[in-house]
């Protein structure tokens, strides 16, 4: 079973039937790519730091078939929108309200020598938009995998992640790092991925939380990466790196600056210093969090997650009233040992580490208090950590 964003139960047979109604033929394959959480390491991927994501059971699923034309025809099952993208004019779809991410991926693949063919693609997404769970990366990776499978093009998942990031950067105008696409493409069941965003070296770490579970809660104030201050933060940390190179010419990225180096520096002040302080501190927290998970020290992991949120709120200023309230209420609930925002911020989700036998009470109590404090409800997602990419060919 899969679930669309309206939480309606949708069978694979029903998806196939919808595909046939929209495109007049049966699909030949199904490809899915996952949304993700990030245990810790927020806003450091584009600074060359290490991050610690895990791919979820919330996915973007694409049913597809070759159509023998010069068009990629894409359809959203929940929005009931169809776009016909001409293979020879893929650069012309940047302003689409829906379909621009698919067009961007196709454009980048084609520009890099992938011999795409015309095809029909039905998209069904269970990753909530604007949630901080990387719905855009899931769409991009699922699109790329389906296009390659339909055209019988060999592909490497790391390369797919890199190309999808380029599509988001260059075509869609979002100056994101590599973490989201990498986690979507390379996620592994029941594991977190310790990823060095500078070198793309990675390590799978078993996600064993003992008596605890990860709860994902959405504050339901959607964010928009292009229109938010995300790109502004990118510019600020790039300025911090430029200034710090005057004192530390050996550094090649901001993630190489330790908290001690930053404290000894005299070239930063104000918000530029605060942004750099978050990056330096967060990179140190990632290192310590990975060690905690390997050692089974879940309570210290929770404290590091709390510290991450505080830095994102005070130093990086990407939280806001809703996310701060949700994290605060979560931490005050019995059985919760850590909570923080995930994603770009300015809305979206938090994760909380909660005792397994208190998850239901946690969701009820935090939900009631959040509604009273903010005036509208939060959403809670029952998630599991699954493989990032799954492909199935139909007979």
C-alpha cells in the first residue's frame, strides 16, 4: 500500500488504473525514492560538513512507460495536473508551478549525455510538501531513476544524487547542498548515513535506539526554499568563509573551522559570527552524535539534538515561533530526551527521540498543547527507516 498526501489508502492496482485512464496504456515499471530525516547536522552540508540522514518510508513513487513520442508527459495524482515536456525544449519549463523539478532533472540528464526517450510518468507522493522531509529530492531522484530505467540507461546512484542536486541548484534556483538527494538515493533500511558532504565519503551506521523511537512532527507552517531566507544564509556563510580564509588560509570550507579556531578568530562579528558559530558547533555535534549512536549512548544523543535546535534558533535563526514551540513542548513531555527542527527551517518538521511506550501519549499531549498555543494543529507521522530507491518492473 501507499498513501498520498491526503492520507487516503491507495492500492498499486488503483495507481495502475489511474495511469491507464490518464495515458491510455499500462505502466511498465514503478520507481520510488524516499524522503528523509536528518538526525543531526543541519545547514552544514553546503559548508562541506558531515551530516547524518536516514531515508524514510515516506516516498515519491513514479509509474512510467515509454510512449514513443518526443515528450515526457508527467501527471500528479493528488493535484490532477498534467504537463507535457518536449525533449528538445526542456530548458523552457522553469516557471511551471508543478513539473519544473521533473523538467529540471530531465534537462540536466540530457545535458550530461543521457539519451532520454519520450515517456509517460504518474507521480504519487507521500512526503508532505514544505515539511523539511525533502519532498523535492524524492521527486528529483524518483524522476531520474524512472527516466534511466525507461530508456535502459545504466546509472550510478551517487552520480544520480549529484545530478539531481544540480537540477535543484541550476534549474529550480534552490541553492541546496547534496544531503537531501544523497539520502534519497543512497538510504539504507534501518541505518543512518554518516556522509561527508565535501568528499561524498559515507558510512552506514545501524540506527538502533533501544527503548526509544523517532517521532516526526510537522508544525504545519509550510516553508518555501526559494522564497525563504535559505539562500540568504548561504550567502552569509560564504562571507564568513571568505573572511576566515584571511586568518586561516589553509581552510577550503567552513566545516574545517573548529569551535576553538572560531573563538580565536578576530575577523567575524554580529550575525556573520553567529552563522559560523552554528556551523562549527554543529559539525562537532555530528561527530559526537555518530560516536553516541555507535556506542549506544542514546541519552547523550538526545542532548546533542537539543543543542542543535538551540543553535539553529539562536545562531542560525531558521526556526521561528512554530518550530520553537513544537520543540519546547516536545522536550517538556515525559519520555522525550531530545527534539529539534530538521530541514531548511522557517516551517516544516521536528524530530523527537521518545520512549517507545510513550509515543502515543507524547503525540496526544504535545498536539493538544501546540494547538492551544499556536491556534492550529500539528501533524504526527509514523515513520520507519527504509531503503532510499526501490524499482519494480511489471510483466
